[in-house]
């Protein structure tokens, strides 16, 4: 079946005959957790979906440009997001819903296994730092099983406080880190300038700037022992790590554009590291 080039990238909107053979599938991975008094619980998920959809469109446009060189276009689709993930560090805030790292790992493993009969490459687009351990364990296992799967950080979900998942998981290490776009992640970790700006651009009706105020702006490294012991609430009663008061929709638009370009380049040209995370491919000139 031929699918028009202008068709939606949303996998969920299609009937099964409209799913092309072996598509590249991007799976947004977010969270349902507190994001301060001014942002919705689904902030990470909204950002992950926007990045994945933007990257899919960007990749499709690149492929159309390449058709003149007789390259075969690979269909790109965006799956429904994974919203219930690992948010144990945000326990204590009403509305937070978390399944923990081990449940997340199992969910991602079974999800990819179930897709192997019809999908091509699968890339998880993550926007929540608390998911890193589950993602790396799942993708490492899946790649060992022979699946063509990888993951990347959206560049916006810089909830590095999740390195210690109080509530569900033992303290972990965010060795994979995040691609930081915007302000210093050490002082803008959660519900601060970057995430608030992105949400003002993506869903302004969901942002209550009248309630936005600076949270704990100390460097994250100084806060980590207390966060590991008692969660984000132990260091930030409002749930904010950073200062959202200067956020703007214009800044969010610029941030999103940069993130989408970075993510698209990684999907198109990156290569997975030992954890399955897409990294820039070394050029011949940079290789030792």
C-alpha cells in the first residue's frame, strides 16, 4: 500500500494496512510527575512527543531531498508515548505516578520485542532523567538479543535529580547524562527556565506563569546527597530546581528548533555507544 508523503507521522492515527513496511519508529519516553506549581504533570511527555514529531518531519524532509540521488526513503513514524516511567525521586508530590526502573526496563524490552515483526529501527526519545537507568539496561539487553534499537536524550528533560531515585530505586548514576540545550543543567535541572520556555511554546494554556517562582538554584552536585536520601521535596518544597521566571515562548521556540536539529542529526548519522545511546559519529579526521 502506498502512503502519501504528506501523511501524518503519528503511528496511532493509522489503520494497520497504512503502516508501511519496516518503518523507523521513534518512541517518546516521558513521565507523569510534578513540575512545580506552574507546569503540568505531563511536561516531560509533551516535550518528548514534540521532539520526536519534529525530528520525524525533519528526517522525512531530508529524505525527500535525497530522492534526487535515487536513495530509497525510509518511512518515519512516531509511536504513542510511554508516560508512566521512573519518577521515584518525585514521590511526596500529589499527582506523581511512577512504575520504577525495573518495571520500566521490562516494559521497554517487551515493547520492542512485540514490534519486531513489522518495524525497522526503533529509537527511544527520552525527556526524563529518571528513565536513564531503565533505558540503558533495556536497550543493552535488546541489542544483545539482536534488535536494531537505540535511545537518545531529547536535550530538554534535564531532570538530573533523577540520578538518585528515592522512593522506587536505589541511587543510580546518570553516566549517560543529557544533551544540554539552554541554561546550565547544574542549576536548571527541573521545571526551570528551559522546560518552562518549551512549554510556553508548546502548550501555553497549560502554563501558570503567575505561580512560577525560583526554586532551589544551588548546583545540583551540592543537592544530590539530600535528593538521594529524601527526594526532590527534601531540597525544593515547590518541586522546582532552577528559576523559571525569565522563561518565554520565544526562547522555547528557539530551544525546540535546536533540539530537533540535534536529535535529527543523531538519528540520521549517529552511532550507538556501549549503552545503546546515539552519539555523534567520529569523522575520519577526528579518529585517532
